[in-house]
C-alpha cells in the first residue's frame, strides 16, 4: 500500500473551504444602537440586539449642487435602501438634500444619515465609491 503524505490532503481541503466560503458571501458588518458607522453601496449592516438590518442597495440619482459651482437649489441624492426588521423587508428611498444630515423615521427607530462623498465640479463619483454615514437611535 502506497502512503500519501498528510499535507497532501490540505491541497484538497483548503480550495474547497475557499469555494464554500465565497459562495456564502461576506457577513454584514455589525454596529450598535447609537453608534455612527459607514455603510458602503451594495453592503449591509446589522444593528446588534435589535433584529435590524440596513442594506444600501444603490444611489439612484445624485443632483446635489457640486462644490465649486453656484446653484439655485441645493439639489438632492436618492439612495435605494432595504431594511429588514423582525424578519420583514421594507424598501425605502433615503433622500439627501444638499450637505445636511438627514433623518428618517422607521418606527421604532430614527435613522440619521449623510451621503458621501459630496460632488465636486468636474469630478465623477463612481457608484461603488458612495457611502452613507449612519446613526440609528430609538
């Protein structure tokens, strides 16, 4: 009987583990109630102990007045969100007006957010570079 070195099995196990780990996808980041966190486009965050998950699906539009220009209105950006609370999914649109922090009521929570980066005249923002600065409170 031919003996195979024990480390040979690692060449089979490690690639299989990598394939199965990638198939499951990355776990959402966790934040605490009242803690400010960054949520990137196409990512999710779970609020620990609250059975609440917030997913930043995409920026639908961004017409905020770019820095370096003068505009009649501040403009707005719209972010498509998906919130799961108590295993019930809800689609929402967060609307960012100008540069101010915005607040939305998602009972029993209050979500304060700000879309970043802010547009600058002459620069194009890639969809993957958007992020929301978020704080969830009761």
